[in-house]
């Protein structure tokens, strides 16, 4: 069984800045932070790492208790912020998910810096609920490479629990930032970079993904790799 792991923001959808707005509102309401620090990078990072950086810059102790306080408030306001911000599912995503879901040898999951709650809220808001069966999330982890390891483990456990399915034999990671490419490398995945998020084609190319796409409308090369990986899996499974 092959696993395809999707990043969310800039890869599956563009939330119209909802993450940034929800972070700023949460820090204002729950921590009375009147001036949100400028220049905090969001793309490719975990929510935990972003929150830690903001706390440090604002003189708030980046403790577990403060993270929990942040997260509780953030979860409470995310749905409203998502519906107020104008975003969209990115081109080609629905067609690609349809194609991959038809394939019984491939399972789809998430590899995202969003918390589990945030990932479910965002995918649900954009009509993608139920399309991803497992994932690695930015709740407990600050480092994206650790999230990737969680996602791989979750894929393995999901597939092991399925009847009649051989074990996980390969992983593809699809993301829009250099951090997605790096974390895909960290788990020996085939890495697809897509230039629909915050990183330019040149920035992504410099990180040497296995495949670099303008967007997810032309996915023949991606689907060819999924098929080739499945054939390799089958050969491995039938070897004496
Ligand atoms: Mg992204």
C-alpha cells in the first residue's frame, strides 16, 4: 500500500489569510497582545512553532500552559474566521483527489503544520472533509520533520488496521514550501513540490524536489509515479 501525504495551506487550498487572522485575534483576546509582531513567517511551519515564536517576541512565556490556552481560544474562533476570509480550493485538487481515491492501492493522508483541529476545520470549510484517512499535525510538534515522522507512522498504523492490505511500502509528500521538501526527505518520501503557495518555482527548484509542478492541474507525472510505486510495492510483496 502506498501513502500520499498532502500539506494543506498553499497546496490543497488557500484560506485567504485565515490562519494569520485567527492567530492575531487569539493573541489579542486571550493574551491581550495589542501589537502583533511583524514579519512572522507562517508558510511551511507548524502552528506550535509559530505560536512559540510570537510568544517569545511578545515576552510571553512559551510554556505548555500558554500553548494550551492559545490552542483552546484559537479553536473556538477558527470556524468564524474561515467563513469570513475568502479562500478557495486550489486548481486541480478535487480532480487529483478523485483520481487517487479510485486507486485501491493508495491511501490519502495529511502532513500539515496545522493542529489536528485546525486541519479538520480547514478541510471541512472547503468541502474536503473525510478525504484524508490519517495524518501528522502541528499540535505536539514544533519541527516539521517530526510531524512527517508522525504522519508516516499514522499511515503505517492505518494500513496495518485495514483488512487484506499489505503493509505500507512507500510514501509521497506533496507540499508548497522548502520545509515540505525537507520533511519529505526526512521520511524517505518521493517529494512533489507545487508552486501554488508562498514559495516561487525557483525557490522550490533549489531544494531539488523529485517533481516540481506549477499547480495540480497537470498531474500525469505525479500519477505515473504513484502507479510505478504501486508496481514496485507489488513486486516486493510477491518476492519469495
Ligand atoms: Mg503549505
